[in-house]
C-alpha cells in the first residue's frame, strides 16, 4: 500500500484503478490510498475527483484471485494460495516473476470472458479496460 502511495506522489492521473490484496489492504489503508490518489488527479477532471479512484480488493491475495479465475478451489490463506498458484505456472514461478506471455497462456481471453460474470473483481477490471468514451469513464467512476 505504501509503495502505491509513493508511486503516486508528484504525478497527475486522470483516473486510477487500484487492485489490492485484502490481506494487506485493510479498510484504513485502502481509504488512505484512495485519498492520496484523489489528490493527484489532474485539474481538468476535478469534478470527478471523488469518483476518479476505484479500489478493488481481492481475497485473500492476487494469487487467490487468479485461482478463482482458474476455477481452482483454495482455502483463503494467502501463503497457501501463493504456493498453490505457483504450482500452476511455468517453472513454479511466483506471480511477480511471470511474464506477460505466461499470463496470456494462463488466462486466455475466453476464460476471462467466461469467468467475469462469476467474479465481481474481474468484472470490474474488464469493465475498466473496456472504457472507450468519456461517458463510459463517467459511468465507471460514478
């Protein structure tokens, strides 16, 4: 959480979408990040400042989120999710060491489209990447 805040400092964004592990992003931390991120939004979208930051929490961690997408049962303990997910990856890599190509092979578009209706956080992520117009932007961040 602190790393995200440091990355934001002194930069100006039109909008920000934060995907945070629930095991590390307790409510107060996420609220602090949203507040800091809102300060960084550029002046031309000031009317959207309260809405221009969306925080999506995944439970218990990003690896658990990935396991959900892959339809793998897990017990919501971060360390076990991390271990279980790494066993599904090339050379047992952890999530941080995977390449874009690794992710594309693990999560083909068809799978993501199929799973988005069952996983709210995935639906929100996909909706973000589908934004094509100012109206879409306004609706997403409202």
